[in-house]
């Protein structure tokens, strides 16, 4: 039994050691990532337990993901070994947009994309406080999408990060599928941003977005504004926190660190501002390095950051 369950595809990340187009990059640094795994690690750093429902390949990378996840405290009992290969991707940094990264995936047909409803253990999901997934899992395959719907059906409470990846599906398909999910299930915390909201609702204004998402059954909205910071809404409460100005090495994974940190503290009954501030701290540390989850702080380390920085 775990506090939080996440469903998604863990991936091997090859992060460019130097900036620029991949064809000129000679060295890559390996990291373990994937949005929902990053999220789980952030939940755990904030002292709740978390398990990942996923598949990895029967290969060295699959074993690497399981061993790394276990070493970070993730409950790996629901990670299955599949005969397909483990998905990988490369991170191209700082080109053509300075301070931004581009993800180049080699994941079509991967073990992770074979995730299916039969992988969703009913007791495991039912007993968790909250079930989390993202638009990435909805996009990678029909069976993975069905797994998310099944888990959300069984869940006591749900959080969802829209994470629309234009390389994985069209905006039309993303809108149709995500709106179907939001229409069907009440979402305790929705994590999204203006780009995704433009695709989903045709608007970007945070207050207007909250009104519309609320009509769809969203209770709390965590609205990320990239280098500007983030804003959170719940009932009549609204809190904004500016991002910190720090050197950016690779922003990949910042949203997941923020989401997992926020949810973990939210579930522990911390107030919105406390959870938001800790989410901002986690994402700040993550953008400063290559790798999506190594820098995600514990609650105590984030408190030190807030006092001393
Ligand atoms: P995602 O990684 O999901 O795309 P964002 O890009 O909105 O999410 O980033 C999430 C959080 O990470 C932001 O709210 C902010 O706190 C932090 N962040 C992102 N980009 C920067 C940046 N360039 N400088 C400082 N903080 C950043
Ligand atoms: O939205 P974020 O930058 O926080 O997400 C990053 C993750 O799963 C990254 O680990 C990558 O593997 C992915 O999103 C993805 O599939 O794009
Ligand atoms: Mg971003
Ligand atoms: Mg994101």
C-alpha cells in the first residue's frame, strides 16, 4: 500500500554535455527520467510513499530504471518487464532557443507504451490517497490511455498534469482526449500552463482558465508560468509566486518536480502558499542542472532554501 500511485513511462535520458544541435554534440550524460517517475521522486522527497505503474524493457536500460527507482524509494512492485525495448530520448540544450531544451524521443513501440489496463492492480490503486498521471501517458498508446482511465475510475482522488507533447499527438487529439478525461473524473489538482490551456480551452488567462477548469470538476489549479513563476487557485484562494532568477542548465523536469512537491505537501494538509513555495523551490533547483530529479529537495532542504536564499 502506498500513499500515491503514478502511471507513466520511465525513460532513459541522454542529456547533451554541451549546448547546441545534437549533430555537433559528442558527449551525452545518462539520467533516469520520465514525467511520472520524476513526480514520484518529488512526492517521496516530501515524505509520502509513491509507486509507479509502468513497463520497462527486458534490457539493461530497463534494469537501470528499476534499480534507480528503487534506490530513490519508489515502490517498484508494479513495474513490469516487457519484451519490447526501453524507451530513450536525447536532450538538445540551448538551441535554437537559448535556455530551452528540446526532447528527441526514440520511444515508439517501447515497453513503456505497452502499459495497459491489466497492469492496473485494483487494490493497489483503490487504497492509495491519490492517483496521478499526465497527458504523455494518454498520448503514447491506446492501451496506456485506457490504463489511466481505469486507474482514475478506481481512484479516491486524482491529480493530472496536461503535459501536451506535440511530438506525440496532434493538438486536436490532445484536446479531445484530455477534455474527455477531465469531463469524466473530478480532479483534485490539475497542473497545467498557458500553452496547454490554449490548446484545451482556447484561452491563456489564469483566472479565466480556473473558472473553466472548475466547471469541468477541477478543485485546485496549479498554473505554471515558466520563468515567471506559478499561480495556484483553490475555491476563493489565489496565490502567486515569482520564479527565482538562477542560471538555467536544462529546464526539463521542472514542472514534474513542482507538481510532485506540491501534491505531496497538499496531501499532508499544508496550506496552498507553503506547497506552492516548496514547488517553486524544487523547480528552481531542477532547472539549474542536467537531469530531472536528482536536485529535487526534501521538505527540510527546501525550507533551508527559503530561509537562506
Ligand atoms: P514544465 O517543466 O512542466 O514545462 P514550466 O516550464 O512552467 O513547467 O516550469 C515549472 C517551474 O519551473 C516554473 O514555475 C518555475 O518555478 C521554474 N522554472 C522554469 N523555467 C525557469 C527559468 N528559466 N528560470 C527559473 N525558474 C524556472
Ligand atoms: O514537463 P517536464 O519538463 O517536467 O517533463 C519532463 C519529462 O516524460 C521528461 O522526463 C521526459 O522524459 C518526459 O517529460 C516526456 O516524455 O516528455
Ligand atoms: Mg517548460
Ligand atoms: Mg510539464
